[in-house]
């Protein structure tokens, strides 16, 4: 096999994931536009709908976002009255992120989004679930192999 074949775009795992992520994110856009939020705001709200009142650090870890990305995102959501940030009374160094009433109410509006997006993929639900599981496995493996080598 020609060594240069390893450098073709179509043989790159990173590009296949990047292109797929962009295309899937595009599927969400019209539904998120109805709610007036971005994709990153949506996944942040998903994490909070799952578990409210979490420390900023824990939320960042769950979303794979660093504080430089997360802080402006949280400020924007706070400005939209969807969340509030408050000091943890048990640990003044920690800031908790909590949904507001408006943030909790948006969950009801977002309930149909996953099904509407999955319908647009034209793939059977079983295949989508298997693909999701494989991507989660890959993410965990890559994170585990790199998280100990990165500088803080």
C-alpha cells in the first residue's frame, strides 16, 4: 500500500468525524432556531436538564469544554434568563449552574427535537444507537489516552 494513501482526506478519521459532526449539527439548526438557541447552548441545556445545580467545572467536563469556552456560553444563557450562576454555599470557590423557570420550561419545547433530527438521517434507530455507542466509546478512549498528557 502506498504510504501517501494515509494522507488522503478520505482516509482521515478526524475529517470523517468533523464532516459528519458539521452535517448532523446542521440538522439541528432549524429546530434550535425555533427556540432561539445555538447547538452549544442546546447541549449545555441538555446536560442541565439531566442534572441541575452542577458546579461549572463538572459541567465543563461533561461537555468537554474548557472554561474559556464555557464561561461566555454560560454568560449568554444567563443573559437569556435560562440559567443562573451562584456560589456554592458549601464551597465558596465553586460556582453552581442552575436552570431558571424559563430554562426548565424550554425542556418541554425541545422534547421533539431528537426524533425530528433522527427522522432526517434516514437510518434505522438501531444503527443510530450503535453508531452513537461507538462514538462514545471512541471519545472515552481518546480522552483517556490524552487527558493525562495535557498540561493544565
